[in-house]
């Protein structure tokens, strides 16, 4: 079986778990800047032939950084990329981390994280997350002595576990940008309504 067959099977598996397939959860969106940055981490053009038209259109003509795009359409690209172009969830997460560091360091967003402490970053985590995602939310984090619990809420099936882990690397990148050292963010629990992550730093 070729790598593109892996992509096709992964897409079918993902969409079959959604209530309306590729048209599910249209009110859930992500910022074009996220999509564009993640796309720099792999050869997305190799996937176009396996993608549904709406997802293929995003790859062929990436959205503007300020544009909002449906999460499901973007997720189809990430699901296909993970299956065909990465050897493991960890490899995909490593790519996501590198791209999140690039994004947070960019002139467009660095002001959101500059000259603030990790604790301050976490107090405003929900609103900062909202700069990049609509629908998927972050609950007010619980912070105790350089340790935090973060809850990511999403409807059933929308967010595959590997992708939730990849998105959590954004918290790591943000804490590091705010001066945190030895930052560790790990998946703690998951349920049909979302995921919780435990983060620590020095």
C-alpha cells in the first residue's frame, strides 16, 4: 500500500466519525495563519489528489493569515499528512511545535507574548487561544506553583487525539516565549467533549 493510500484511508476514517462528513461543524474555524504555518512543515502538495475538494482548495490556494477557515477542512489536511508523511504522532507534534515557535516569534503575534510571565500567559490563555480558533475553546486554566491544567473543549470526532497533542505544543511554545524553562505539556485525560493537558515549567 502506497503512502497516498494511507492518506485516503485516514481521511475516510476521520470523516466517517463526523455527523455530516466534510461539512460538519462549519461554525468551528481556525485562523489562516495557523493553516499557513503548519503547511510549511511538510510537502502538502503531495496530498492534493487524495483530498476532498474543499480541503484541496486550501492547499492549492492557502488562505490569507487573517482569514478564517473551517476546522474540519483543515483537519482533513492534517489527518492526511499524519498518515502519509509522518512516521508517528510524535513526529507530527515535533513539526507542530517548530511551526508554533515560528508563528509566536513572528512580528504579527510576538507582541502577544513579549514581556509577560508564564503565569500571565496562562491567565489569558482562553482569549489568546481565541485569536487562532473559533468554536474549540480553552477553559480558564487552573494554575498552581508552576503547574497548570488546561482543558481543550471540542465536539465529538472533530479533533483527533494526535491533533489535540499537536495543538498543545502551542502552549509549550507560548510558555517558553514568556520565559518558562524546561517546559513540559502532556495529555492528561480525554473524553468525547475534549482533552485536558498538564503543563509544568521552571
